[in-house]
């Protein structure tokens, strides 16, 4: 644990270094590091610096707008928000279980999303660190560099992502911010032509997905000491699992394990999430810090996302991914894997699993059915939980009898990993920066640890923040458009 | 183009990264594009601050002082500045907060939301940039050379725009490429 690096005892004489913005992640974040004259690290923080206010401005909107509005939290995982909101609002339109066709279409959309997001994260954003080295020349340390040095790997990444995006386009109407899911079901099913179009590239997709797992597993085996210890801090794990304990990314019940693998809670229904989880606010970040209530704020933090999911579940229901999971578990016999870099391995296992699930779903005759929306007695609200690419995503709404939203509470995947990311970068700072003059290459080590969690900082910036100082906004001609300061009424 | 690649910076301000996703949605054409352009500062590279460049593609509106600073820095460095997508052009969905009092929002999110331990507190730290009272589109603050609409603009629209520009034509989006959803 690195709690002593959260806040320096005396910050006045320390030198501040900022990594701003954190790059090759989605959204806005920065890291600040406070060092003394001997380059000893005294404080390390990942700050989420933006606010957008979704939780508040959703209030007062008609509930049927919500699945389309809230997906604008995030352009990488819009489907996760689209579906989590739909699942929560299914309860409002009185549907406990959507028709089979709707469930299949939503699942197809979701696994397409997991596939494209995992491909984007690994190939486009993180692979440069893993292939070129954490401290390598920053010039080509990006997807363009990967295309030049490893064209086959990069092209497979581009085409894997394309396939996932096509699954989304066909089920949701467009690749980014579609409209396929609605409270109670979906608005279209999958035609035989669309099914054919998706089946055609599947053999190659499955092959490339397996190659991706092999690539990451090989990287681990080649640099085992580095991959096992880089930023590693044990913690509890949280995810949805299917009621039978198998991996399910679309629906299920909450399960948490402690750092040694003992169950903390299991079979918790989504609507009961508030009985198990609480959130703490800290002054230096707009992102809240959730924790498991029974363990308290200092001990109760946990990890979510691929590495948590493949270890929280009892099995994966598709054969290739389950075999790959067993290989990951065998690399750490008798204990859980907590290494941030193992997230990449778990992520590629899930990418493979998604391709297998998509293949299964495309064989379901009812995917093209005509019963799209369920009906039932009107309810007052609901909780929808889904496993987004980055981890557990909770949407909670209440709706009044005018159909307007009165409460919206979102705990997004990246927020669950807030403490985990802060712990990981403090550990990396201890391991690599402490006592050294910080270079670009050393500072990139901090970002490598953040990237392992695939944070979606846009998702995490839904809350509104305070106005600490004064700002003036001028138009191109120098005219003041707006001015605002603390404690003063905003003008403009 | 006479052998020299077009230098392109991209950034996301108060956006969702969806316009960047749509840029990547040109799929294999990305490989062709990289024959003609090179990236300067961008979330896709590790260059944190822009140098002189030909083109800046900017998604997202302005919700805090840092957004304004980044936008002005880009305007100084680039020859052509493009407002990409609904948020850059109108403020987009984040501008839904423009009719709300920021203080009520703060209380609602950080002091009275469900599941808050210890009653919560409102974040306040010099490291957190100052939020603006309202979300603004880019042209409230800098001159914008082109507006590329859509939420997000489709990959085909972005491709058409870039290939027109690279060929020295005035970009024109044909039928089906201009849409606002």
C-alpha cells in the first residue's frame, strides 16, 4: 500500500512535475508528482480534471431520451452506457426480462463493443509501450510507429476494431452513438443479409484474436519479472458474474473477492448495489473513490475490468477463451494475479471470448425475430449494471409520474479503478522514479501503469466541479464573452 | 502535396472522444492517410503540446479554463482549424448544463448523491482547472476555418474532408455526408 504517497507531509519545498495531459488514454487526466532535492518522491496523484455534469442535467429529461443522451459520456464505449441505461429503464416500462430477440440483439451489440474497445486499447493505444519499451523514443511510440515496425500486428488491430464497429453499426444503426436499444427492448432485429455480412470475416477475426492472446502471453513470459511486479498492489476484485458463476459481460449479479480470492459477497442483485458500495470524495479530483462498505474506505478499494473479471468468474463459457484463461491462471498458481500489466493479457482473452460469443449469437435463429419490445406495469426507477470494456458500470435512475427523470446516479468503470490506478502509479514511482532525475522515459512508466487499466477519463468526468479562481473568456476580437470568479455571480 | 506530409494536431476538449473514434473508423484507409499526413500533438501520440502544424482537428466544446488554454495554443500553432462534431460547433450535449446553476449541481453531485460516505465534500484544488459557468462552442473564442457537423461526423465525411483538403480542393461534403445526429 502506498497511502503515504497520497499527500506529502509538507509540500512547500517540493518540486512539482506534471504529466499533462496523460496521452494514449481517452479523456482528460493529469498526474502530479512532488519531489525533494534528492528526487525522492513525496506525493503522486492522478487527477481527473474535467467535469461535464451529466448526472445533474439528465434530471428533468423524459426517461426515453436517456439511453441516447448518456452514451455521449463516451465515444469509445457508448454502447455500454446505452445498454446500462436501457437495462435500468426496462424496469420503468415494467419489463423484468426483455423478449429473447431483444436480449440477443443487445448482447450482440455489447460483445461487438467489447471487441472493438479492447482492440483499440491494445493495438492503437498501449501496444507501442509493450512492443517498443516503456522508456523508448517518444517520437514513434504510437500506432503510426507500430504500423511501420509491426505492420501485420497493427493491421490486425485496425481490422479487429473495424469488425467490432460493424457489429455495432448493424445492431445500433451507426458505429458511434447509435439508437438500437430502447427501454423495454430494441428497435430492430438483425436481417439475414446483415448476419451473413458479419459471419464472413469471422474465421479471420477468431484467428487474429488468438494471435493477440499469444502475443501478450509471450510478452509476459519474456519479461516475467517486469510484468509481475510493475506497479503491482494487491486489492479486492469486483465484477458481475452470471448466476451460475460463469463470465457474463451483459448481465448478472455482483461478486467481490478479497486480494487472496476469498468471497466478500456474491449473488448481489444490481438493485442492491448501494448496500455494498459507497463512494468517498477527495478534494483533489473530480472522480470519486468507491469502496466496499464492509471493509471501509481505506481497505475497501478494489479493481474492476478484464483482470478482475477473468479471476472473479468460475469459468468462461467459450472454449478458446477458457483455455486462454487457464493459461493466465497457471502463470500464478495458488494466488490471484494483481499485476496491472496482466490487464492486457486478460483484455485479449476477453477480446477472443467476444469473437466466440458473436459467432454463437449469429447462429441464433431468434436474432432476426419480430418481438422486439416487452410490456408490463409501470415502475418508478431501476438500476442497470453491465460489464463495460473497462469494468463494472452502474446506472441508477428514478422517474416521476410525468415520465421525467428525478434521480441519476452513475458509477462508471474508471471510477471504480480510481484508487487502483493511484496505487499503481505510486508503486511505479517508488520502483522507478524515487531518487532519479525524472526523464521523459521514466515519466512514461507512470503512464504505462495508467494505460494498463484502459481508463476512460471522459466517462469519469460526468460530475460537476467547483469554480476555484477567476476566469475570463474572450472572443477572437478580444471582447469578453464571459467572466466568472469564486463567490461572484457569473456574468455572461 | 510535394513530398512533405501535412502535419495534423488533434485534441478532444469537452467531448467524448467519439469524433476521434470516427476518424479511426476510416479503418484501412488510415494506412493510406498516414502516407500523406503526420500527427503532431494528439491523444494518439505522446507529444503533449502542439508545435507548428498545418491542420488542427478539434472535438469538444469549452467547459473549463484548460480547454480555453489548449484551444488558444492550437489556434496559434495551426494554419487551418476545424471544429469537428456537435460539441465543438454548438457545445453539444454538455451544454445541457447551461441553464443550470453550477452551485446546485455541485451540491447535487458531491454532497447529496446516493451512497456518499461521510456526507461528501466538494473538490477544490489548485490542480483542478476552473470550470466555466457555461459550455461554449469553439467559435466563441477563436476563429474557426471549417465546421464538420455530426455527432460524430461519419468516417466517410471526415475522409472526404481530409482528401479534399490534401488535394487542394475546397472541402465539400456531398449528399449523405452532412448530418447532425
